[in-house]
């Protein structure tokens, strides 16, 4: 087994992008990162692989801090030696990922290996997520209102919605001005869908893309407007628009612990692909 950390993004793309694209839906996040034309590589990022004795890549690892480590095993079989080597090498080079996101089994195996080699490090499951895919939109009962694109005027409420979304999901939160700065970049790009029924009542965002697919995220309905089909309608219209733009599939991550949201997506024709886990690392308190 051999661990390699890349300092050249183009070399990393050459070695791993084709592998990731073989399972495009599952790898939508690392693929979209690598295809970002504005991608730069700060010194605190990790781009790495583990190869077997034949030089075949058996584990791909990417961490674009401050975000979590992303892992992928090209061969769908557990390679604990590769996972253990990665954990040991990260300790040796002093690279501490805040957490890991991967297929549930792989995420748990890495967390166990990483906590085993780093003193006073523990892990906790933050969320189990179901990756869902849509190939054809099913018939659905459309809610009152219509879908439109984000405008500058929507910055009066959209940052608060996305803050509330993070709170609901148990994600780390930013300040409202930080949300506003990020959302402002979507204005005019036809990626942020608002459902309006006399007033804005729900949203969905085309957060990233792969060569053949589109990812829907930031689906949110304020509590006052829930239970009226608004989320179903805005996700449906966002998905329809993405198909109209030439995408062959849409996908999204749903909270496995939230049967309501999972049910909404399944009614539209989304189906389960696999389950991911997000695991965070923390420093254990020393006993005195």
C-alpha cells in the first residue's frame, strides 16, 4: 500500500476524475469540486490517494477545509488496510480533518481507524443521509402558486431561511451577512428556485452539477407554511427545469431520520441509491 498526497491539482484530476465519474451520482460532491473552474488549492487542503501493490488506486480522499474529508473506494469492497494507512498518514503529516462524509460503512471504518491512531480523539455521528436519484419526474399534485427565480429583493428573507435550514438539520451555522453574501452570488444564475403563493413560501437550489446530473439542495419551507405541498412543488419544478436544461438525472441528499422529507422526494420519483454518514471528530477531555 502507498499513500500519496498531491500538490498539483491537475495531476490529481488526471489520476482520480475518471474513476470518480464511473460512479457519477455517488461522487457528485468531489466531482463538482474538481470541475470547479475557479478551484484553487490552499495549503490546508488534502488531495490524496492510496494505491495497492500493483499501483491501482483503492482509496480516494479529498478534504477542502473547513469542510469534511470525502472518501471513495473505487472497488466496492472494504479495504481496511488502505483505510488504516490513510488514518496513520494523516496523523504523521499533522492533517486533522474536522470530520468525514462517505458511504456509511466506509465513514465508520475510517472514523474507527482515525480515532485509533490519534490520541484523545473521538467521533460522533452527525447525520445519516440517503442519496436519492430522479430519472423521470412523476405526476404530483401541484400546490397553489408558482415557481420563480431568486431576485435581489429575496435577500430580505433567504439568508434567514438558510440559517433556519442549518439549525433544523443540526449543521454548523454562519452569520446572516455570510449567508447573504453567498446567496447574492446566485442572483441571475437561475439556480435558486422560490415557490410563491401570494408571498414566498418555499425554496430549492441547484447547488452543484456533474457532467450528466444536477444536485438539488437547500430545500426549505418556513414552519408557518409547511404541510401544504409547497416543498413538493418547488422541488418538482426545480427538477423539471434541470431536465429541460439537458441533465439526464437529478439527485439530492435526504435526512434518513426525516420520513416526511424522504416521502416528499419519493412521491416525485426520486429513489434511494445508498446511505451516507457524516461523522465529526472531537478532542476528548483529558482525565486529571
